């Protein structure tokens, strides 16, 4: 009877736009109606968090989760079949037709179905709840209703006491918005079990190459192509409006140009070959490659290698969510 009354009071509080605390299979969570923006804002304020840290959404069924998500990706359904209900939070593209405001989600939603009888019973009555760990930001997540009440106090209308939570570890968070699943937070479900489903799993250790490394690779390729000198970044071979100097009796061969330089010689008269050929001159900073009787046009700047894109994409900030 007490359980039934507690659930009824919690459901009524949610419908009034108030906050509740409920147990889950990981840690205790503080929840609000996901489709009532003032309630979601009250949740963030109670924890001392900003909109840049939007809360995940707990659901009472897989069908409810499917209504919130636009695309589960390649492995979403397999992960749900294996680990739901359970301690796995999936970050997916949110259904663009939904009218809600969880914060700065960047078009994504983090969704989970907990494996806790009382929590699921409440969620089936209330519908999806925005739920974050029941604690003040920066402090340890509450393991029972008493710890939650000590931190959140009167900001919460109803505290559902389900005893100690299942375990102290928060849920594992997996990002499915990219082509390859990415581990955003290690948690109750071990990484090796995730890999058994998805195969390749990106982690924080998978960082893109640094720009310096890309520059070194480009320079090495240029050196391998030719040992001839090149202009440094930002320099151009300028010779516009400068008359050409008369050729000497022994004409040096034209210097070769490296990648990014252009020297055009149009309609220039041919010179008689010299008896002896001198060593090729090299270009130094600020010098122009000049051709007889025709000014050279400025060279294009050497193309810089583009930085290798980061794999990481649209990842939400989390704070030990349940």
C-alpha cells in the first residue's frame, strides 16, 4: 500500500512539473518530465548545472525509447537487445519532430531503460523522464534516498525510497551518432562486453594526428620528390612590373620550381646556347624567378595540408548520470 501511494504521489508531482528522486539499478536519480522545459531547468538548477550539460532520458520500455530516437545506427538495436534493461546509456540522434528542451543537446538524446522494478513502474506511468544522478554537481552520486535528500533538500517534492542502489558505478555511455561507436564514459558495463557486440569501439585514446605530424609528412613527400629549393610559407616569387635583365653570354639554366610556384614565360625569344653551362641558381626569400624579356607572374602560396578531422562529433557532457 505504501509503495502504491508513493508511486502515485511521484507521478502526480511529475505531472505538476515538480522534481522527484527515484532509485535505479546504478545510483539514485533526480527526475523531471522530459517534455516540460521549466521542470528540466529546475532539475539543472537543483544540481547546480548549466544547459551545456543536458540530462539523459530514462524510459520504461524499448518502444518509448524508439519514439525519442531518429536513428539507432548500425549497432543500436543489437546493444538494446543485449543490455536493456540495464546500465547502458545510448547517445543517438533525437527525433526532430519532438517538442522539448533538455538543454544544449546539439540534436542528440542520451537514453536508457533501467533494470529496476520501481523505476520502470514509475516511468510507465509518467512517460520519459529527464533524469540525472541525485547529487550536487561535483559531489558523489547518492546511493540511497537519505543521501539524496541531504544534498537536494526541498528542491525535490517526492523521494521514493527503494533501499540502497544496485551498485556505485554509473551507466556506461556510448555514442552512436557517428559511423563507429564511441565510448564516452566507462561504467557498469565493461568495455570488452561492448566490443563483443560492436567490434570496433573508439575511446578517448583514439586521438587524431597532430598538425605538426601532417606538416612533417608533407615536407618529407616534397623532399622525396625533389631536392631543389622551395619558397617558405607566405613567400611568393614576385616580378610584376619589373623589366627583365639582359641575358649573359653564358645563360644559366632556369631554376626548377617546387610545388605551389608558377612562373610563366610567354613569347620570349630564344637565346643561343652558351658554350658552358653554369650551376643552377637557387631562390632565396624574397627573390623572383625571372625570364628574359617577360615579367614573371607571382606564384601561388604553397598549399597547407588540412588538419585531419577529429573523430569525435557532437559529444554531450555528462556528470555521473544514473
